[in-house]
């Protein structure tokens, strides 16, 4: 391993929604490494080491775009693309093979003292709301591009749209008020829209074949990458066009 030593823990595997890159994240007693998977022109796969962290630990996990693992210096959260430390807690007891898991939005880990630790995001701070003139962020009826076509594909497909930086939405915005529209769907179904890397678990808009329909929503921008939203299709066969308009933001 780049950090030295052998591999005894289970690696974490993660797909970066920003570029579709595949990552393998491996911890051992010597540290933690982030390796990106690549394939050459002949179809030969390889792993390229991108960063290492000297804090050794147990099997890592990636949740909502954040890498978590239990190290000998406590529970740590890193940026999976750079290894940069985002957060840590040295309060847990000693660890040996204990690895964190994520269940229903909470992070759990046990320690050698027989204790179970549970972590959850801090409650959202009170945010001010700012209106903007109604503005179109994305319309898949336009030529292919980051904010245009192609149309959304069938069940399970995902599309990433950057919102911050467009339509007067600042990078500091934590959420946006939007209107979501489906145009000319080829079959019945729904769209789930939410922060990048974490599409909403419930439908944002339901539709029938051939029916144009719109719905208002508030979408978080605090996923990975920040400032972006995911659109995930469910159920319908074929394609549908998608339009996203913003009317304001929270920060």
C-alpha cells in the first residue's frame, strides 16, 4: 500500500458524482490511502494513488460524499478526493477492528470499551430567505450540455446539475426554492430531486405519459459537490424532459 503495510481491512468503494470516477479507499495500521481506478486505451484497469493519510484505522465508509473511518486517534471524516480532514472526534475509546456504519442518516461505531457511539448532523441553523427573479437553471430541451440535453433516461438514471453560481444563487446558499417541471414523458413515473450524492428518498414530482406537470420544492445544496442537485428517475420507461427554475435561496 502507498502508506506501507498489508491490507487486512475491507476497502471502501465510491463513485464520484462530479465526474463518474471510481475510487478505492483502503485503511490499515499504517494509514489510509485514496486510489482512483483508471482504464487505459487497451482496456487494462489500474489503481493510481492520489493521497495518503498517516492515521491508521479500520474499514472506511463513504456516506453523502464524506469518507468516515475509525482511526487510532478517534473517528475521522475526510474529503474522499483529497484526503483533507473535514471533522474528527477523539472522544471515542480505543479501537481494534471496529468500523463505522451508516443507518438511516446516522453514523454508528463501537469501541474497545464496549460502548456504542451514534452521530447525526447538527440541526440546521436558522436561515434567511432571499428571492431572485424567476430564472431557469436547466432545460433538457436545449442542446446537450451541463444545463441542457439530453433528456432524462429511464428508471434509476441520475443527472447532476450545478445550481450555485447560476441565476444569482451564491456559493454560500444552503438550499433553493425551485419549480420542477417534466415535459413530454414517454411513460408514467416520478423524479426524486435532492442534494448531490443524496437524492430525495421520496418523490419530488409524479407524472403520467405525455402529461406536462410542475411542482414546487425546496432543495438542499449541501451534498457533494456543494451547490449541486441530483435528479434521479424512477419507474417510467423511455425518457422525459426536465426543467428546473429557481425563485429564491436560503443562507
